[in-house]
């Protein structure tokens, strides 16, 4: 059964972009669409379909958990060299094949999503055709989607239920039904930003880590996971 709205996670666009290691302006263009000039004309690039359903809230655009994951997978395809028009065609074709509004982050897409690109290959040209041909091979397709997202996803039925951004051998998890989808320590529910800020206030030393662990009834390893996670996104934002 699909989770209710309040259990889908809440990610303002800048937070979602930071989690996806993506420039906020690029994220906004994918969600809202954008205008561009072509031979003296103004043209409109439509948003990526499922991302276009991001809702407006006080303070701006807000994405849910599945939209955050979609943002990450689109970035993975872009990094590989696919253009947005091809990604949009793939999303439209996947909706037809799987009969779901957001097929990119379903278990079925993970297992056989290469067939979506097989269907697109005949209409592609040049470099795009070469890339689609690569993605049409199951092994190559898995090499792209596994490291970028799916390896660290836990599914509930066909839908994404949890994301473990440092890997499942660590303790940081995002789950849409807990703490509005914020990164937390698994089994404890304590937000990683709270822990990282507490360690920073204690000088960032090993003694500070141990002190924060004692305050929150955690192990030092759990606190270090929180610091590692938060530090990675802050470093990316500052770059």
C-alpha cells in the first residue's frame, strides 16, 4: 500500500539538490522546466514528468522521497552522457511499460529497466544512439544504476522504502515515514545534522564524538557516521 502524503518525506529543493550532489539551479530546471533560446526563438523545455509533481509550499518547492531518488537517478544518466530529451523519453516509455507514475525508482525498473532503452534505440542517432545501446545491455545498465542509487535502496514491495546513503554497513538512513524523511541514525531516530552540529560545538575531536555519543545514548561509530554523512554534503555544497 502506498504511503500517505505525510509519510512521503519532505525535501525543500535546495536540500534535495544537496543530497543528490546536484547544483540547485539544475535541480530546479529539471523540476520546473525552463526557457532557452534557439535560432532567435524562445523555446520551452518541459520538466521531467514525475519531478513536475513537486508541490509548492511556504518557502518554495518541496520534493517527496521518490522525487529525491528520481533526481539522483536522472543525475546518474546525465553524468553518463544522456541528454534530458532522451531521459524524458525514457521516463515516458517506462510509464507505459510499468504502468506507474514514477517508474525510475521501482524494483521492476532496477531489474529490467534496460528494456526501456532497447525500445528507444531505433529513434536515436549519433552519440545518443551509442549511449542507449550501452544502456540496453543488462550488465551495463546495472553498472550505472547500482552504484548511483539502487545498491543502497531497500524496497517495500515494488516501491523504495529506505535509502542508506553511506551503504548498509553504516547507520545513516533516510526513510520517508520517519522524521519527514530526514537523515537519521537507524533504530534511534536522531537526525544526523543534530549530531554533527553537537560534535562541532565540542570542537570536532574524538573526545567530542564520545561526549555526544554519551548524551544521545549512541555508540561513537554511530556519531562518526552522522559526522561523515553531513560533512560530505557540506563539502559538496562549498565546492
